[in-house]
C-alpha cells in the first residue's frame, strides 16, 4: 500500500524590531511553533531589506518605529523586492492611526504589541497561507 504524507509547507518568518527583548521573545515563541522557520531577526528596516534579499521570508513581523530605517520605508522597499511577501505591522500605535495613514499600502495586516502570542502566531499562519497558495 502506498502511503502519502501531507505535511503543510514551512512558513519562513522574519522578525524586525529595534527592542532586543521583543526580538528575543518573538524568536522564542516562533521557534517553538511547528511548520514555522524563523529565518532571521533584524533591528531596523535596512537590516530587514538585506535579510529579505538573502532569506526570502514568506511573512515579516515588522515594527514601524525604528532607528536607521523605519518600518514604513522598509515595507515599500520589501514589496518592491518581493510583492508576495506578507508584512504584519507590529506596533504600539493605535489601529485607527494605522488605517488613516496613506503609508499602509505595503502592509498586509496590523498587530498591536500587546496582542497575545497565540493570536500573533495565528495571524502569521493566516498570512502565510496566502503566500503558499501562489
């Protein structure tokens, strides 16, 4: 009898935040998830762009307010490199401010930093499904 295994594809995730504790916490949380591979962590938008070119993540958890290059600017360049990359704006900013901004064209979702980890993981998986369908 032929047995076929149907394993969901592994999502490649990049975390970008200027706070070391946030990067470390997300790294721990994502590393423990099945079918999620953390391909890197970056502390600013410029590092994120370099990592996108090297690691081709499916989903990016991207802080909006960072030194060197902010998340708004980085998201525009990232979508220029790979329009299918899904970007989650991960911020302490209020959602209404996010939606009113004209800078949101390159962002696929918004997640406040006080969101529970399982909800963030669920959002990563949901956006990752969009990428793996292509």
